[in-house]
C-alpha cells in the first residue's frame, strides 16, 4: 500500500478538532475517472465557507495510490447531514458522526461506482490496518449510506453483497485462516524413510535380510544418496548369497 501524505492546508477543509476514531466510513467520489489526487485537490481548492460546501476525507484511494488528506485523529467533514440513522448514532455513541469516524473516499471508472482491483485491495489493506491499530471490530466498517441514507458508495448500496465481500476481505487480513495441521508421517523402516515413502517396502526387505544395515549407527538409509561402485558390489553379493540360501 502506497500512502502519499498530501495534507490539506485549506482552513475550510480542516477542522483542527481532535477525535478518537470508533469506525471507518466508505464513500465513492461520485466523479468517474478522477484520481485520488484530483479529489484531494478539490478539497484543497474547491471547498470554502463562502460556498457552504465544507467537505474533506481522511483518505482518497485510486488504483495506484492512497492519498492522506487529514490526519486520522483529526475530524474531517465527510458524513455531515441534517439527520442521521439512529441505529448508527447508537452504534458509535455519538450525535455527530464526523467526530469519531475516519472517512475513506474511493475512486471509480464510471457511474456504476465499481472499484478497480487496485482501489479495492488498497482499501482493504488500509481499513484492516486502521481496525488493527484502534482495536476495532469489522462491524465498525460502515457505508456513508448507513449513517445518513445517502446512496454512497453506490455499488455497495445497490448491491449489498459487494459491501459484504469487502468486509470479508478485511476479516481475512485481520484473521488469516490457519494452515491445516501437518499429518505425522507413518513410521518407516529407517529414520529417514517414512512408511509412505515409495521405497519403504523395499528398504524394509533389505534390512530384514541384511542386504543393508543403513549407513550409520542410527540405521539411516540415505534414500537419495548415490550408491558407490563398492557399495553396489556389496549389495549384489549379499543379494546373491541370500538367493543361494533359498530365502
């Protein structure tokens, strides 16, 4: 994840108010084809008190990079509204969600709002990192829609399965599935030849009939070591003697 610090200096986009993050809000930029830097520059140059369009977010992500616009522990203007979903206010124990939520704007190619793979993967990694650092559950990831009812991010509102998939990807980063335990190898005829080795039966036969007793005091067989000419002739003689004996 490539995070670029381009902190806003526009006073109308910066609250300078400290917060303690309790969750993460996902947004779409609603500006097809724009980049993370394009949207950061809008916050920097297009937002003003005179226009009464206060707006900012902590991060903006496109397929190539993640731009940090506001420090995480400073309030940004990303979920302000005249009314809020009461369940969301209860979830985050607030009356003004901007004061405790980190806002992440996601870039998209068209008006469907579908996110590119680079945008998606960076967002998953960033959100997982935020949750880990602030010790927050996956349930602390919400859409702008969940706070105010606004259709944002569009693709996650129109198809909730996309939002579910995003949270599942974050969960996998936070709690990767553990590898299945290795099955112990079945005992074999020699310390270095397990019971499931393709030559196990032959090695057992050779040990039984004293054609080989291994290469050391532990009776290791060294199944992958080349045989010398001397060893070969000894093995042949022992086999011949065994056959002569009728065994």
